[in-house]
C-alpha cells in the first residue's frame, strides 16, 4: 500500500533508514512514494469506455510526478525525501495543486516531471494551515515540448454514486488509474494519529475503489474530465479512499489568481460531524432537529464541538459536546458554511447559537487569523530546531497555541532517543521561555560549552515536567539562525542571530570520593582511580553515528591526568570529551591516543582543575590466565560501583562480526571472559587482585547493528596489552603503533595439521605454549598495494624467529615518538601457505585516523577510513561517502553511504582536495554529473542538483599542531571558524 510520512525518525543514525511508511488508526496518507496500481477499468459498454479513454488521455497531460524534499524538520513534519503527485490547475500562471502533507509546513525543495518527461523546478506558494492541500508554482515557459493543460475544479460535481477515476503517477514512469464510485460526501476527516499532521474541520469524500493504491495529490476526475476532489488518504484495512472536497481549494486558487491574500479564520474549536441520534443524546431538542432536517434534507447530522483550545476565542464560551445550530442567524449543517463565515470575518465578532443538554444559548466569539497562529519561522541552534507551538499540535490536547516546540530533538537538546517529537521548552538557564522570541533572547547570552538547566515537558504528559542539564554546543553546531518563510520566492530566508559567546574558563573545584563499600581497604580506595568519561559527537564520522556516549575510565596517571577508556566511547577525535570525577566535577579532556585494533583510547584532563584525592593505581606486569581469581569492580546503568569475586573462565581471540557498513571494530586481541553475573550488567569496569593491582579493563566492544540497535559485547582486556603505550605516555612521548594490517584468529592443532603445518612445529607449539594449544591464522587481509603480503588462510608459525602462541605476538611495533626504532617497520613472518612453508617480509603500517572531511549536498565525504580498508579487496580511487542526510540532494539523487565518488563532471576526484576543487566550481541550483562506485565495486552514474541555500559545501580539517578542527564553508561565505 501507499506510504505515510513518519514523524518518529530523526538521528542521523544509519542513513539508510529513510522508509517513511507508517500506519495509524487504520488510515494513511496516500503514497508519497511509488503507488502500487493497476489499470482496473471495468466498462459496461464501448461508448462509456471510449468516453473514459478520451477523458484520461486529456487528464494525464495535466498530471505531474512531484520529486521533493522537506529539507528540515518543522512542527510535526520530519525531514525526508519522497515522491508524490499533483496536477496543473492554472497553465498560464503555472500553478499545481497537491496535498498539504506534500508541500509541507516547512522548507521544501522539489521538481516535477510532466507526462512527456519534461522536468521543471517548483516552489511552494501556499499550504493550507488545516486542510490537506497546497499549491506549487512552476515556470510554464520552461516547458518546451508539450502544451500544458489545466484541469478545471468542479467541487459541485462530486455526488453520491458518481463514477470517478483517480489519475496518478508512479515515479513519473507509468500511469496509475484507479476506478471507483463516490459513496459518501460527509465523513469526518481521517485520523492519522497523534503528533503528526491531520486534517480537521472539514467533510471528506469517501469512495469505494476497486483497487488499493494511488498517490498523494492525484486528481479525482469524472467522466467529463473535471477534477471533483483531491485524493488525500485511505483505509489500510479496506479498499476505501478518502478525498478532500475542492470548495476551499477553489476559493484559495481564485485568491492566488487574483493576487489577493487567502484569508483563513478560526475560533480554535474543532468540530466533528455527528449523526442526529448522537446529537439527540447530547441534548439536541426535537424542535431544532425537525427544523434542520427540513432545511437540509440531504444531511444526516450536525456539527458538535470536540475540542476547545484553552485561551482561544471559544474558551469558556463553547463546551465539548455543544451542538452548533447557527452562526450569525444562519443555520449550519456543514463545515463549508463554517469556513465561509470564518474566512470572511477575521477580526470580527460572530454569534454562535449552540445547544447544550437541551438548553439553547448564543455566544459571541472574535475570529482569529488562522495564519497568525500557524508558525512560519523556526530557529536553528545547538543542532536542534524550534518553532512556536502550532494550532495543529495544540489541538490534540486542547492546549493554548503558545510555547516553544522542539521540532528536532537533536544536538544539545536530544532529551530521549526513543522520543523525538512533542517536547515543549519551558525554561532555559533558569529563565522562562514562553515564546520563541524570548527563547532566542535567552539563548543569545548562553556561552559556548556551558552546562545549563532546562525545564521541559512532553505534549502527551503535561503532568510530568522534566528538569535536566544540557551541554551547549556552539562550536560544532555553530549556526544560530532564524528561518522565515518567503512565499514569493518559495525559499526560507534566514539571518544569523548571534555569534557564539566564548566558553567561560574552567575553574578548579573540589571533589570528595566515596570509598567502595568492602572489607578490603585496598579495593575500597580504587574508587579514587575511577572516573566517568562522556563524549559528545555532533558529526557522524567513520560510519559512526553522532550522539552522546558514556562509560567509565581508569585514571592511569593522576599527576598528568591520563585516563584509559573504551574506544567504543571515544571512537575518533571529531568530538568533545569530558571527565567526571567523583560524580562531582566535570572537566574537559583531549584525546591523546587511539589504538587502531585493541579497543582502547587514552584521554587527558587538566589535574589542576580538580582538587581531590585521586590515586594512581598499580598496574600488573603479569598476564591473566584461565582459572585466575580476581575482584570485579564495575559500573551498572545507575553508575553506582558494584563488586564481586570472580574467576577467569576463558581467554580467547575476539571475533566480532563485521557490519554491512564498515566501521571500527576491535581485532587481533585476546579477550578475557569471567564467571560473574553482575559483569553482564556493567558496560565498564576493572578486574583487580585482592591487593588492588589492576589486572584488566572491563570494556564495551562495538559490534554489528541489529534492527536499528547497536550490538555491544563485553570483554576484559588485559592491562599488560596496554602497558607499553601507558609507559610511553608517562615518559611524555606520543605512542606510535605500527600494525600488521590483517585480521588473525586462532585455529586448533588439528586444523593446523590439516592445513599442512609440519609435525616439528606442532611439537614445538605443544612444548612452548603455556596457556592454550593453538596456532594463529590469517582470517582476512586489508587492502594494500604492497606486492609481498599475507593471504587469507596463512598459518603463522613465527614472527622475527619467535614462535607465535598468542595474539600479542602479532601486535606489531609500538614505540615512542622520540625513539628511532619506529622506523623498523618490517617483520619477518614464517607462514604455512597451501601446505608449504614460506618466509615473508611484511611491512607494518601506521593507521591514519580521519582528520579531514568534506560536506557536499548533504553527504559527508572522507578518505576511506581503516575499517573500509579492512573490509575491501580493492578500493576505488575516489572519495568515500560515510553519511548522507535524510533530506539531502545526496539522498534524493542516489548517493548512498559506502559509495565512492570517482568523477565529477568527468574530472577524476581521487582525494578530498581534488574533489573540493572541482565541486567549488559548480554553480548553485545546477546539475553536475557524477560517476560512482558501489561498495561491491559496481560502477554507476548519477546527476545531482546542488542547493547551497540549504546544503552548502564545507570542510572540516584537523590542525595536527593544535589539535583543533577548522571549519570552512564555501559557496556562501569565506569565513573561517576555529572550533
């Protein structure tokens, strides 16, 4: 069936999650993507068939396929890319009618494809605040090969029993024709669920269609070729379609054609059409029923108040359940009458005659301007977007139409990963924010990197206010802009509100540790060596999502401020790092070292900022063995230290499954498994001896992605594996790790014998191995241009004439930056390959972490990172796409994560600098041709249209001298910002 705009997705999580299918309450908006349709015309006679055939052949010339993006989240609408249908209603002015949920309430970018496959850009010129219709405008002069025809709107021809056709487009490729008969003219608007767009205060037309499908914005035509309705939704449980009547559409079109404002009035009351039997139960008198039945014999009921918004014109005057009898003395039987009166009397008082529990009364209400309470601007700051609470959202809970609505709960304001829509900001930094202007005024003066208190609540639960602290990010997310809709140009103009206020200097604070509750005083003091590490990543990099991660770290040098932590929490350097001491003091930290394979990182904070009894623990020089007893100290989800005695049950090589999208995973290390129930509830911790000597780190290892969730593995990493790096750091040097860029795993003696390992080597292994009888085998080889290299399946006998018994023997070369030995980068391997012993000189490599990215048309490009080199046999000569935005041209025109862009406008782009040089010459709103290579090395080509207003070109480059990232934006500004 057709698609529905889902408003639950926001996170730059995996960029391939762009399916907008969503069904609510049995209804759905009609097909924003590809309608599944068939030509099911069933004609009784040839004359009727010929008439319909002639009609359809004319109608299709007016129908267009709309390819569009709602480029930013706004109000209840998410940012997404999709396709829909529209039809020309004015060929001279170039006006296309489609649904409001296609045009959207927020920024829109799109183009249409006509029946003859001519393409033309469109801009939105109107979207109704309530009803599901809007207008797009195109330039008729740009259509050169077809005579544009407009469909004439005839709302009065929609009658019960009328035979109709719904004519749509399936991605501009094939015609979609649905046949049906109008069965009702007076059903209430379908309900698509809460916290999403819904039409209301209008009748809908119901049709018994003989097939399901269709597309948003399709014309519903009669046999004479007149448009009698606009397709909008349908039932997901039956072959029933719902159409929007064209009465208000026709009025709005005439206003646009006459260049007069489209006035829309409201008293902030939602009405429902209820049958007479229900109205009687609510108190409708028999006298009034008889009068109204006589006046409107074709009607079956009256309008009853469903929701009255607080502080609106009807508040305190109209009550839920009131039956509407008349307005200004005119008897009312339909929404069309109400709309006519409200739209024509904005700012005036009207008198409503209502009946409540059998008592009739007259109340006076002043009509509001509906456009004035419909937001047409939003604020972007700290990676999130905000707008005034809309009538559309307030209506669900009878709230006043006021407040700061968080339309994109991301960046600093990512309150809950499970709930992205529906938050209201009540106060920032202990200052009330009743409206958007006040919110802007408060945020102007909040310094960068400050932690402030936010009070907020969710629309669905006003009884549960929330208070939290947020970290203000004005350096990675440095834009502070107010976007304002411009219906003349169709573009949302923006202005920069304020530059970031520099971060306040950190001051020393005192912290007091609480000893671990245990009888062992050596273990009790280990709380003085543990801290919490938090990272805030605003940019998805190396195929890792942006977000906030927390884990514990071990302070390995209290004097210098070194902390060792899982690389799961510190995956790269394009982020902010913080250390929390004793749950009391938060201090910034810098990333000092990332191990390329062994899943740990070392960060550094300034010890002068913390006044506390921090203790440097003793680190063991002896490896753990199976059967060793140890004390486990870990952090469960509540961050309260727990302890337990445990035993090492296994020490084996880690084999974490790879992802379809390559990203960092730990390799070539032996992990410790323990017999401890509480360890499965702790994503971080340590293993120690009874005297407090640290034996191992308990770390979270990032695994594969499963159903939009990250699979996390928990293992111990022997501290001996980290000692060499720790010692180098304590000497004040930078550790340099050169690895053998291949993946290794263990095989049994039996498998080694089968693969041809000679008996003398097997005997040697059995004699010299102390922990486990195993050989190491090559499981995969990273991409390299070296001629001499390992191959998958090789069994490793020795390295530099030393028998390889454990994974640490294959760790490569680790040395300090001041040592000369790091130039010794060749290791002598003796392997068994295809049953023969071979001697190989294998060159070690220093893994380069990502320090340069380019943002183009909403995708993030970088040099292929290490995980890509690990996963591919052959890497194309191009820049690698690691992320694409959910509403970007990159998504709309077909660039996917893991693609390589090898050519732009027939120029090779083997690296980022070349790519940037080429794309900077591409004009705004113009097409460029690209040749790409998929991850499976399948070449393909696309054309992409730039839009620098919403998706400018930019680059981020790390200054390796200062460690800071420098941002530069092109196409719009040449300003440089130091982050």
